C-alpha cells in the first residue's frame, strides 16, 4: 500500500491510530557496500524491508522482504537497532496513521543480484557508503543506516 505522506517530528502530524512491526536489513557485501532500494511512491532510497506478517518472525520477515524488494537472499548476522519513535508516523490512503516500530538487522548476501520488484521499488543497488550523502534518504532511514554503519560489519561467509 503506497504511503500518502510521512511525518518526522512534525507538530502538524496526525495522531497515530496503529502500530505495525517492520524489519529492515543493513546488508553489506564483501566490498562493504550496502544494499539499498528506491521506493516507487517517494523516490527515496532506503534499506530493504517491510511489515512483519502475523505468524511470521521478524527474522523471517526481513529475509522475505529483502528478497522480494531487492532480489537478494540474505542471512541475518546480528541486530543493528530497534526504532520506536512515536514522532515518526506514516499516513496511508486507507486512513491508517501508522507509528513506526522498526527492527534493523545486519545481514550478508547469499545469492542474487539487486533488482527492483516494480511494485514497491523502482531500483535496487549495492551502494558505496561514500555515495550515501548524495542520495535522497528519509531522515529516519538515514539515522538507522548511520547507526548500523558505525558498528563493525558482521560478515558471514558461507
């Protein structure tokens, strides 16, 4: 479901009426590049990930979402961070105003080449970390990305 708008510490933001857990992956390859996807609705770049479905673990969700959105199968190597900021809400055309509850995981690729799904993403790419400042990235996603990249890479070689 496309977002209508997103608010980040905006005093004019509507009050949240739902909370949905999401999982995102900070996947890095052997060249220390990070996997990013470009959203169809906002054109922003972000970490691949999304909603945790009922009956699904956060770990299973992030592996599924990364493969769906970016075409890369990953293995989770650790926890990068948990983000539950009530000042970050997303508004959907259905009337839902969702407070973000995001779990970010470190991951490494097992197989696949980045490719968009053309449903939620229009681009997917391994990105050099020195190029991140030049990309449109939402402030909340940039914060997650910077926190994770400040941590040592947790690389799993299979």
